[in-house]
C-alpha cells in the first residue's frame, strides 16, 4: 500500500482561513480558486482533507460557532457584575465595533440558507439555543444579585437578546452607522436595568 504525502499544513489554521472567506463572501459567492488561494493549499489537499465545498463550509461553520460560543462564555463568565458582562458581550458583538468586521458567519448562513439545508439549520438552531441558555443563566445571576429589573423573565429575555444581536449583525452587514448600532445597544441595555 502506497501512502500519500503527509499533510504539510495545520488543519485548524486552514479551516480558519476558509471560515473568513465564507464570512466575507457567503457560500454561493465563494469560488474554489478564491478558497484555495486564501487557504494556501492545493485542490487535492482540500478534497482529501475536507471533501467538497459544501463539507468545507459546514466544517468552517461548525468551527465558527464553537469558537464564537467559547468567546461568549468567556465574556459572560468573567468575575463581577453579570449585567456588565452582558453589556460587554453586546458591545463585543456590535458589528462595526470589532475593527470594522461587519459580518457574522452564523447570521450570514441563516440568511443565505434558511431551512433549505437541514444540517446547517440544525447547527444554527443549536447555536442560537445555547446562546439563549447562556444569556438566561447570566440574567438569572444578575437577578439574584439585584442588578436586573424584577419583572424580567431571564429565559424570554435571553431569547430576545439573541434575536437582537442577530438583528444588529444584519444592520452592520448593510453598513448602518455606528450611531444606529449604539442607539439599539443603549435601548437594549436600558430595558435590563
């Protein structure tokens, strides 16, 4: 049995590069030559490692969702005020805030695929659910600490915040000014305190 050449690239690093291309362009508008150029690998290496473009996209989306969730939890689990942590999360997610990055791969995939691809829809539903649960837990901690308005339902508010954050990502995607984003953030935060 003849063995092929060993991989000469870091799979996660290459997947991160693909993730950024899909994040910037979307699935349909991304062509293989662009992917290969940004990933820095050959066509056969892509097929051998990830399969086709569809499987590469799903792997990149899953990695993006996992990395995003780890960052979300890192922010929410910081010591101190849970309400401050939620505010910090909202500001981190503000689409025009993070060095001009104005797209979210999860929101882009939601808009591009909807429920057309059941596997992608399942990835996204689980992602939004776990975001809502993490926010619900942080809001419940804020309530117990006396930081939250007593009439707020942490579960419903967690789901509302997920919806709100995704709306902000869409607004950033079309280039709404930072003042628009800031107004939404200010109003969102005022509903909690």
